[in-house]
């Protein structure tokens, strides 16, 4: 008899398994339909011995001390500041757009102060910023929007930026400084021995049993349990009774090159050419030393594993109907990126899981000792 059946061994399911077992002494069965733990953050060594992320590049960054301290119990870290170049007009220039981006693109020598005026001259007046198009054109104008955002977003989401919430492009700021970091969070680092190793340590507890390669539906009736935590897609849990929630998917093409370094930055974005959106070279992220190097190309797809909830008003409305059903389902708790249909990063999912644990147990959200 298990106290908890947890569906999904990604960040949300694994944090809750750890907290309920180690923090509250509960007996937990953690299942996943995939044959590995870690969910979308799963990494592994490929045939050449290079550490790669199976579901696309995952860079850890957070401003939450609580989340960082919590995960630090299970991993040492490698400090890592992420940087991205975009291939635009035949050049590789920094994205987020900054002072160097503009000076190189237009062959100028503007100062930060002059760049502010440059943007102000081009920015379009938008009464209420609602969509991703509004968000960008109101900051930098239409030309830069078209060079950096319009085609990339259409490729990535299969929708025009005017059809997507402003939140989609919100993580990408526009800067007048030379700061070329992709993120500015307080804590930016990668798990020293990879994500999977971190998950293994998190789940290494006698009260946690793990079953892989099984779907919830196959076992829910056979395994005695009190309560359920579900981290899969919420529409699937309810047999799509209100229709399918739209998700964007990705296909990943991995390539190993017989050179030590392939490209000049961890990620190169291709807004305007190629069917893929970006190319990541893993060694920058992992710090691994190796005579070869491994890359992943991301091809956006309409079908496939659900990767991205699509933030637009009609989808949020449909999700609200599932959310109401979820709230009325006794003894089942929905958490994570797919179960709450939110375009969340890893740290946000960890915070959501820690908050749920605090709510379930009445214990403080911040764990203290192992
Ligand atoms: P998941 O990791 O998706 O885990 C859910 C698990 O549930 C899956 O393993 C699935 O197999 C399992 N499951 C579903 N249904 C069932 C079922 N019926 N029965 C059994 N098991 C089931 N975040 C960052 O912070 N930084 C990044 O750089 C970053 N990059 C990303 C890049 C890409 C391409 C993508 C798609 C996401 C990225 N993210 C990033 C987001 C990050 O992947 C998520 O925030 C995080 O993985 C969500 O964890 P989760 O536990 O909610 O879901
Ligand atoms: N984006 C863009 N051009 C870029 C980078 C990002 O248009 O060069 C837009 C695109 O819509 C993307 C969103 O900004 O989906 C968020 O970018 P991010 O790199 O955070 O995407 P993620 O890592 O979540 O796929």
C-alpha cells in the first residue's frame, strides 16, 4: 500500500516524491511512461561519451534562493552564464539585442545613450501591449522585430507573434548596455554531474519505489494507493473531454562532429533561415572536455510529445475548464508544466512542487535537513 502514487518523474513529480518520502515519511510510488527519470530535463552520455540533453538544451537559472538551496542538496554546481548569438543579415550577433548587436548590424558606433534614442525613434506606439508583436514593436520598432522575432516565432509556434501572448517573448529583454547574458537571474549554474545524476540522488530513499515504462492508465487500478499526484497533460487525464489542449512539439536532431569546438557560442539562433530554430553545442553547457563535440538542432512540430503549452487567450479559457475539473477531483493533485498548462521553467516547477508539498503537509515550504 502506497500513500502516494506520483505520475511523472520530471522535476515536479521527483521533488514531490523526495519531499513526501524524506520530508514527511510517506511511502511513494513514482511512475513514468518513459524508460528514464528526469522528465524533459533527462541527460545521458551518447555513444561517443558526450553528455547530451535528450529533450533539448536545459539551462538552470533562478532568482529563488529557496529553490537553489533545495536542489543544492542533491548536486554540486558548475557556474555557467548562458550566451546566444543570432544569425541575422549574414552576421552572428548577440541576442538579447544589445549595444553590440545594433552597432555591428548597422555598422555604427553608438553609445548606450544614443542607442536609447535609436530605439525610441523606431518604437511604435501601442496602446495596450497584449501580444508578442506589440511587446517587441513597442520597444524596438518593426525592422528589428522582423529581423529577430517574427520568423523565429512563426517557425517555433506555427503562429504569428500577433496571435501569441506578450508573455511568450517576455523572457527576451532589449538592452542598451553590452551585457550579452541570456539570463540575469541571481543563480545561474548547471548541475556539475548532469541532471540525471541529480535526480538519482533526489530519489535515492527507501520510501521511494520507481516504476519506469508504464502508463498511469495501465496501473492505476492495480496498485493500492491513497492519493495521486499527476504531472502529465491535464487534458489526457480527463480523456480530452473538452477537446485537446494545444501543445507545440519539437523534433531533435543530434549530431556529433569530430572537432573540439564547432560554433562560437553555446547556442546559435536561426530566425530567418533553415527549418530549425537553433543549434546548441552541449560542451559549453556541460563543461566537458572531449576531442569531439555534440550538437542538437531543434525542429518545431505540430505533432509529437507535448513540449510547450501555447499561451493565447482561447487556450487559457479551455484550460480553465480542465482546471475546474481537476479542482473537483478528490485525492488527485495536479502539478507541473503539463498538468497546469503553464510555460514554466524548471525553477518555477520546483517552486510549484515545494508549495504544493507545504500545502499538503502544513510543513514550511523551505526544507531544512536531509
Ligand atoms: P516533465 O519534465 O515533462 O515531466 C512529466 C513526466 O510525466 C514526463 O516524463 C512524462 O513521460 C510523464 N507522464 C506524462 N503522462 C504520463 C502518464 N500517463 N503515465 C506515466 N507518465 C506520464 N526550463 C529551464 O528552466 N531552462 C531551460 O533551458 C529549459 N529549456 C527547455 C527546452 C525545451 C526544448 C523544453 C521543451 C523545455 C525547456 N524547459 C527549460 C522547461 C522544462 O523542461 C520544464 O520546466 C520541466 O521539465 C517541467 O517539469 P515537469 O515535471 O512539470 O514536466
Ligand atoms: N524568440 C525569437 N527570436 C529569438 C529568440 C526568441 O523570436 O532569437 C521568441 C520566440 O517566440 C521564442 C520566445 O522568444 O519562443 C522565447 O524564447 P526562449 O529562447 O526563451 O525560448 P525557449 O527556450 O523557451 O524555447
